[in-house]
C-alpha cells in the first residue's frame, strides 16, 4: 500500500506528464521549450565563471523576453507560416546565444591559461 504522500506524488507526476504531452502537441510551445532548453544547456557551460554567467544571464534575459513577447503576440489559431516564422526567429536567437556563450567560454579559457 502507498502512503498518502506517495499517492499525491503519483497523481502530480501523472498530471505533469499529461500537461507536458499536451504542450508538446502545440508546435509553438514545442519550439519555445526547445529554445529555452538549448539556452539552459549553453548556460551550464559557463558555471565556472560568475562574471561570464552574469553576462550570459543578462543577455539571455533580454532575448527571452523578446521571444516570449513574440510568442504571446501570436494568435490562438496559428497558421503554418506563423509557426515557420516563429521557429526561424527562435533558431536565430538560439544561435546568437550559442555564439555568445562560446565567446564567453573562450574568455574563460584564456583566463585559465
């Protein structure tokens, strides 16, 4: 028999899983989640330097606000061309943040040498 806490956790996990599945059916949400996931990965590489992390966080915060504003400005019923434009926009911003994090990593490595 499961304790009350274990039952609650099972229910919560099932609800979270269902919500995530529903979100991933929406191509706009899927694109946004991919964008934020990639950006978190770039951030992890900079954990060795507080200065680089602060610079990345500032830049990411600005970009994330812009991407989120673009996402929220889309109509509820999205056309395929809107999905395509949003996807390309997220890719450009993601690539820009990757280049920025790579640049910061280069600075960290130079400081270590």
